[in-house]
């Protein structure tokens, strides 16, 4: 039985106009999200993860940012077509949890006002029903004494509680797709685990599709069934989470996996790292964008590698690892 595609990104390229000229931030990106699955989108800062998410939401900064090619479709609806009414999609069918809840929430509005505003935007019910729904949502995301929390300001809540409020706001209109952009980065390990467990529960209860954006493959191992690894605006590798960790084909993916701390590691030993730094957008090398940091690079890497497909796996490398 084939899985139903909910979101499909096809050959997407995004440019930004800057003082240094026009910079390509995302280059011919393609992937899809199936109904009811959690997809991990992984890569270092600046690789284009968040820009891709903002494009899906129709929040790409204008006029500096623009889609130069490709499509983003939600159940066949083109989200980058200027004729599409994104007001009926954003927050209603697709919602987003941003990385830093203290800046995403309005510091001078009470939690209740912000949550009820999100509910009322897509619901024609009465104020009393909106209030009841707000209490229900806060309780569902694990916030104790929700009636009291509605009266409080963001600064009165802990980081984990603020992130739960953001999740409640995102769920206000029962979206089909939830984009979680680094939702656990600013949290300690214990609270991080609680947020991951909450997202898994909500995904099961509501049948959500989730795009989970992070730079941390350790987190991805806990939550995602499939992973897309990005590097410098391009796809490096895509595979099921199990296959990716068992046998990564791209040297960049292997470097990320090797750098994860492990329980069996010798105490105080130095973790493996990936040599070099990500090239700047204004100075991308020709061919493979990872070649200046890759221990397997050769003369052929000055040519851009084609994307190779083997079953459900994709990778873009002239010297793939772990191949029979």
C-alpha cells in the first residue's frame, strides 16, 4: 500500500538579495512528507532548514527572499503560487512551533489572550467556547493549573512551559502538518525529553504529520521515522532513520553520526569532529559543496554529484560510503 503524500517539495530554489549580491540559500531541494509521519530535517546552522520551513508557511522575508524555481504543494495546493490564499492555510492546515518561545510569544500579552486569539482566528464559536478550548489545549500539552496559566505572562513561565504554550497555539486549529523548528534547542535535557514525548503523543492522538528541524541527530533518533540531511542548501542524504544510522552513505552524514556522544565512549575522550567550516553563501565551491571538508574528495568532486536513488534512499556523493 502506497503512503499518502501530504506535502511535496519539488526542485525548490530560494535566493536572497543582499549587499553582497544575490545569494542562493536553497538549491533544487526536493522531498516529501507523508500523512501521519514524522520527518527529520537535519543540518548545520545556515544550511537552509529554517528558510525552507518559512517558505512552506509563506513567511519568506520579502522582497529580499524569493523562490526562483520549484513548487511546494500541500495535497495538490501550490503554496508558492502568488494566487494562493495562504490565509486559509497558515495556522489552519499548517502550523509552526518556532525555536525560541520567549521571542515568539508577545511579552506584554497574557498567555490566554494569545492562545484565544489563535483559536478565534479559525473558529466561529463564542468567547466562552474559545476560553474552554484554551484551557483544554493547555491541559493537553501538560501544563498544570491551566486556568491560572492563562492569566500569566510569558516571563512567568519556564522555558519548557513556554514551549508547551507554543505547541498549544500551533494545535489551536487542528492542523494537518506541524513544523517544529529546533523546539528543544534552548531546553535542558530533561525538559527536552518531555517535549519530544509530548510531540510523539500528539502525533499519535491527532494523526499529525510533523517536520522536525534540528542540527542534533541524537534527537532525530528519538522522534523521526525518516531523515533528510541538508548541507549548504542541498540534499546530502535521505533515508529511514534506522538505515541512516546503520549505514550512512554520505561522508557528511557519517561525520554527524560519529560526533554524537555515546555511553561506551572513554571518559574525557575527544569526540570526532568534521574538519573545516561551512562555506559562506557568497563563496560556495563549485561542484560538491562539501568537498573542501571531505576526507574522500578527489578531482571528480569539482563536478556536482548527481542524486543517486536506491530504493527509498537518496544521496548525493561521488564517493559514497558503505556501498557493497
